[in-house]
C-alpha cells in the first residue's frame, strides 16, 4: 500500500517587501531587510541543510548592426549577495518533529545599491530572496522565493521640490520663446500644466502648431558601449492659433501615466539610467515665402514613484538644450497627432490613468522612517491557524 504524505509548508515572510533608500548614493545610509523563514512539519522529516540567499542582479543586453554585421552586447552582474545557514549540514540528517519552525533574519543593505528597475526593453535590476531546504535522498527539496523591491527617495530637504523648470531664448533671431512648468518633480498619475509663450520678431512669421511631448530615455551601459532608447509617453497638440497676431500664450495640460510598466521611474546608476524630458516642437510658417520651419526645445523633469509610496528617485542634473535631429520621435507618431480634428487635443498611450495629488515633504520624512523590528514582528502572519508564534528550531530541539 502506497502512503502519501503532504509536502511541508516552506515560506519566506517579510516585514516589508518594498524598501526605501533615502537620498542619493552618496547621501543614503541604506535600509534594513527583515523577515522570517517559516517551515511547518506535520510528520517527522529529515533535512540535510536549510539556507537562505539574498541576491541583487543586473542584466543588460542588446544587438547592434544587421545581418552578418550584428554584434551582441550582454552582461549579467551580481550587485550584492548575502547568505544565511539556518540548519547547517552535517554527517547525519537533522530530524525535525511535527511543529512550526521559524528563523528570523535581518540584513542592512547599503545605500549605494541601485534601485529596482523593471519595464525596460534591454535590461533590468532585480533583488530576490531564495530559500532551499535540502532533504534526504529521494525526497524532493523544498524551495521558496520572494521578490524584494528597492526604491530610492530624495531627501525631504532637497531643493528640487521647490524649483520650477524654465527655458527661454530667442531662436535664430526669428522668434522669442518661453516654456515653463511650476514644478520639477512629479509622481505617476500626476497632472501638470505647461506654460508656453511665443513672440514673433518677424511680422510674416506665424506659429502654426505647438506640440509638447513627454519622452522617456533609457541608457544601457556595458563597459565602453552604450545604447539609448527613447519613447513618447504622452503629450498634447495645440493647432488653433491665430495668424493675425505676433504673440501666442497657451497653457497645456499633460498627465503622467499611472502604470510603472509603461513609464519607468527616474534612476541613475552605472548600468541603466532612466530620465524624462518634456519636448517642445513649434511649427512656424512664413506667410511671405510660404516656408515652414520648426523650433525644438527641451525641459528635464523627474518622474517619481506613486504618491501612495511617497518615494522619489535620484535626481538628474537639470539642463535645457535644443534638440538634435536624432532626438525627434518617429514621423508616424507625429503625423497621427497633427491630423487630429480638434484644435487642442491631448494624446497619450493607452495606459493613461487618473491623477493623484503630491504630498508634503514633511510627510515623506515621517513615512520613510523604518519601524523597529519588535514593533512589527507581531504583525508577521503565523504559518498555522493558532494564535501563538511558532517555536524556534533551538527551542524545539531542546524539547525533544
């Protein structure tokens, strides 16, 4: 007669699987990972060894060239690793009687670690916990895995929270322009307004269309090799502009998508760099010569975590510059926007979602404080239905 036995319960339980690193790599003191490895045994069971590993890995890869001239760039790196052994290996197997077993663990993570990056086409940065309970011969080993997300926040005292972002200049002695936004830092789901002021120096030069696009740039680095991808996230087009005046003032409204898989948070590290910019494309028409030209300009902004998380990624140095021809988004996307029948139309990817408000920096500081382990250990769910915490392995052995 075959005797079937149930597999032991083997789980990783965390105080928090999303951890915050406050400040840049040079400012942050890091964060603390706390949790329990839980094993529930319903009958006497032999184990050789029980261990747990925390590991951070980065993976980057892309292909340059076409056909036989293709060259593959790829790299995988272990960014950080720590191992725990809760049941050490010995000549004879450990015999665990039916009971609940738990092993507490705690790990200080340095603030120099890169934050978690997912949703990029050519790479990612991930952190995982993997536990293995090695059993006796012919018995299947037990495995458990848990994802850990590292987030980076700006310090509440960061001046970027109070700054605006503005670019103003004169383009080829033909038109004066001023583009500005009231803030530099935004969260996923936020709506914000862009102020556009244009004044033609030449009487015959008129503004035909104003296009504002939020773009995302991801730069991958492997040694001396780099690859930068860009994509349009959302934008707005204004083409109801009078040709009887020489100055134009418009307030354009955009919304940051609320889906982190389509709009990645800003990040600065040696492997994957993510930044965001507002791109302005102003189409100018010369009524005298029937010639069309285009003014292009850029404003950097910071895209942060959702407001509920109250976290901000590392800040990218502010800069404003004119765009190069290589920086333009694809013509098909531009044509689809310009052909809109409405005079002022907002366009976005299908992942747009409702906006959310931005919380005060003092609340960010309070929410980012790490609780003590004692204050929260009772909140970690017990593996069985009873109300008592499971005994430690040492306590169980002494009672045998």
